C-alpha cells in the first residue's frame, strides 16, 4: 500500500487550514473564512492540526520570524501560501491544495502564482486530528474555563515563544505579590493565535497561574502603508476625508464588527456552534443582506447568547473596569458604556447590534462626530484600539492565566487601526 500517496491524497482532498492574519489583513481573513466554510475545509487552531498555512494580509517583515516558527511546527505533508488581498484568496487556496497533492498526479500548473507565495514540504507524516461541534460554552473536549489562558501559547501557535526544553519557556524566580519567592514563567501570547487580534503580542510574566506583569509589543507595520487597510473603520475613514457615506453602510459595518468580536469570544469560551452563527451573520451583513432577511436570525442569536447562564457564569467577574476608569484611560465605545466585566462587554455588543438593526438602510450622510466606529469615537490621531491595547496590562495583571484570553477577546482591539494608511499619514504629520 502506498501510504505516502494516500496521506497526500487525504490532505489534498480536504486540507486543514491554519489562517495566520497580519495587521491590515482583515478583509483577506474574512474572505478566507467565508470561502473555507463554503468549501467545508476545516480551519485548524494550532499548527499540529494543519496541512496548509495561509498567510492573510500584507507582507510584514517583523512577523516573518514568528511565521517561520508556525511553519516549522506544522507536521508534513504541508504547504504554505500567501494572499495579500481578498481577491487572491481563492487562487492561494487552490494553489495550496495542489501543492499538497502527490507529485505524480499534480498538474504542471500546480505551482502557485507569484502573489500566492506558496511552497510545499514533502516529509509525508500522518497526524491525528481531533474535531468537535459542541453546543454549549466550555465543553470543547477540555475544561472550558481553564484552557483560555494558554490556548495556542504552549503548542507553537503563539509564534513568539523562545524555544526551551520540552517546548515551554524556562522558569526563573521572583517575588510574588505577597513578597514570597516563586518561580516565574515568561509566556508570550501571539502574534498568531486562533481567535486573537491579528499580529498582537502580549508578553506575560506568571507566578503559578497568576499574571504578575504584562508588556504589549508595538504592532508590526508593512513596508508599504498603502497595503494596510483598517477594514472595520473604512466608512469612517472615507467620511473623514470628505466622501459621502450613508449611515446605513457605517452601522452595517459596525454590527458586523461586533459579530466578528462575538465570534472570537464565543470560540475562546468554548461555544463553537454559536461562534459559527455569529460569523455567518457577520458575512450576511457584509455582503448586503437586507434587514428583513437577517433580523429574525439576529434576534434569535442575541437572545440565545445574551440569555446564556453558562456563558455568563464563565465570564462573570473577569476583567472588571468601571465606565469611569475606562474613560480616564481614553477608552470609549462599547467597552466604556458596558462599565463592568467580560459579561457586561459582550452583552453591550449584543445591545448595540439590536440598536443598529433598524438602521441598516439609513441613507442619511455619516457624521463621524456623531456615530462611533465599532470600538469607539473615531480619531486618526487617537485610534480607539490604541486605548484598548493600553488598557490590557491593567486588566491582566493580577488575573489568573485562565482568564487572559477572555479579557483580550472581550476588548478585541483592532491592530489594523494602528497601521492603516490614513492613520499612519496622520501620525507622520
């Protein structure tokens, strides 16, 4: 039996795709997620599960090293492709699938196009895959609360870890918050984690399971600022430049952004079925579905998620910040209005979606001083996500590691806001 050929044929028939989105690549990521669902190709959450690595977004030299770590952590057979724009996604996925096929049956045209950036490794090892479709948060094959802190951090998907014996960072020693001397563990989260802000790296110092110190890296920037686009605030950028933009277009984009954030949080909380529903609704809004077509489904979704006692129990009391403290830190939008914990913040997203639903077709011109962008009042000089990122150390220090992913997901800062063309031009003066 030709086990090598069989392994290649299985991988090529339905590749498990690891999607590595970089800042400025949100439109590419969304196009890839939608196409993967349409093709029924599983999306891998760690390198160990993946056959195909798809890099989504502009080329960022600062992230090449962590991308290489992701690539090294993927077992063979494996292929790697790069889609810099949404229009390149389909060709990149087709090229990746062709690269995974047995050499004897691969067509001459299987080499990826220049803009797909693909290559293939032929050490044809088989691997196990574990997939689930659980219906309730916290029941994804492990403890739904205890996995949040290290999801991807210990398995190579963090992309920024120092390689140490056993695959973990080496522990040092330091005084804990009570003055005792305990082992310290340095653990980076990011820049490439499933359901994580694109390119964000948060460096934790742990003692036991408690976060003692937090440092956040500056977002990586592309060579060509024109290649980076802040997708979620694009209507606000256009309106700020003097272009007429309908309010309906802006609130549609804002509601879709909240659904995208909810998809991340629900996935981190261990509720994959509702995460998928959030993303389907997100895509329907982005592709112009009329209000009458999406309203009943959005109402059911917001009631189901907002009324989930299990989800509220998993997230209650985590990452608390009052409305006053949020505003003092320069945070506006849903995080400031929520004025509370992770539960309060995701329920605020749901309330905002319900509020925006009747306005999806509003033709009035967008006033950026009146309508908030998804993460707060829009300002190119002070992007809302900059304040959200700056707030992370305050909320994470003293928290348990298990809560870290939930806190980040409930704020969901958008690094695209810090690297997009319009913002960079303002920052340069």
